[in-house]
C-alpha cells in the first residue's frame, strides 16, 4: 500500500509514514532505519537528511538556547509583579529590580516606559528597588540580560497604564478613547479639551485587580527607543549628587576592604602592620587575602611604601577606604 504523497520506489512503515527511497532520504524529517543484524533492529535519526561531513557545523547549541534565554525564562513566572506608578505631578515612577552599575539600564528602561506612555524621558523616574523575595530570579543583574528580560514586561505595564488613563480621559472629556490623542503626557480630545496624566492619575486608579489585555505600540511607531538619549543620571554623576553603595551611612557599619596577602609567616607580620594603621579597627582572614575594617571619618596621610597599605582616606560623606600594595 502506498500512502498519499508517497513516491514510487519507497516503503511506508505503519502510520508514521516514514519512507526510504533509492534516490535518498524522503522529505520527511523523522527518518527511520532498518539496520542489518541477526534480529530486528530499528534506529531513528532526527532531522539529518544527509550523511555527516567533516565540516564545522553552521549552527551551535548556543544559537538555539543560550544563557540569556535561560535568564529570561527564569524571570517569566514573576514578570507580572513589576509595576509602574503614574504620579499626581504627571511623572511616571518605576522601581527596577536590577542593579545599575554603569551599564545604563536606568536610561534604557526610562526610554522604554516613555515610549509606551508617550511621555518625555525626563518625566520618567527609574529607581533601584529593594530586594523582593517574591520576585525570586526576576532581580538578577548579569549576563547582559536586563533589557532582554525586562523590556516586554515594562512595555506591558506602561501600556496598561496608558490605557487606563485614556479611559479616564474619555469620561472626563466627554469623548471616546479612539478620538483621543496623546502627546508628552497630555491627552487631548476633539474640540480642544485636554487633561494631563497627573490630573487623571487618581481617576484612572483601579479599585480591584483585574486582568487586562493591551496592544503594544508597533515598533515602526517608536519615537524614543532607538534614538540617541542622554543618560538620565549623567547630571547627578558629574555634579556629585548621585549616591553609590560606599556612600551609604549604615549604623555601626565599618568600611571594609581586602588586601592580597602572601601565605605563611609573612602574612602575620603584614597583618600586624595593617592593625597599626590609623583608623584600622579589625583585621581578619578571608578566603583569599585579609579583610581590613576601618573607622569612618579617619584620614590617614597618603603614603606609599614597599609592601605596605598605600592609603586609608575619607572625604565628608564619601568614604573611600583602600588598602593596596605597592609593586
């Protein structure tokens, strides 16, 4: 019996329709073989239609699923737990569950939110969120994955907010959503009436949590994403207003640093030297090297000597403690 579409000179095996032809493997990608042996032996080959050749494969496993895919998939179960807030002053706020360490993700996320909300980037305030156990893996910064994993969830949250604002505006302005236009956080109706996001923020608030379907903006309509923008934190960085982790004033905490140590007896001598440094409170071993804890607001004269800590310094609120070794 020949199956529909089965070429002449080929054989079909059961309902699978697996075929073998004297002219080579059929077009079906699941290929079965009857192997010469004393008893019945069958083998399957998945997706290979030609004999293997000694050449470098054009597709590697990483082309199909890489580290970024893994990190992104790990964020999906809790992607709906991030939220964007529209404030009464017309700005939008987002607490990002990632670490900004100079790579510019606060700017990229602000641009993404501004795009979907039709807001100026300057009116989007992106801060770094505190740790949230419920987010599980959705707060890992690494693998150049932040924008891969957060781009769509942030767009969805912004689009939902925009939709709620449009519905509130339609009621206030006596119009329909389809007749409204949005520009720079201002919703306008035919006839000249308008309302700002700030004016609508309370009216657009939901009393119950509900599931909402949204249509994201087409990428062909992007006006912000894909354009050159200044970093949102650039001014704070160059004027000294931006705060870094080492500037945090934690009660009873001592700035601590590590210094490389040689093994054996020399380490003990160097530890004694470090304890004698101005401001040093405690010296203890770590897995590699030794840890030096220093009292804040202690300024030691900068000096450099062979195999001695080079500097322990502090400046008002910005405390910089360093223990390094001269070459």
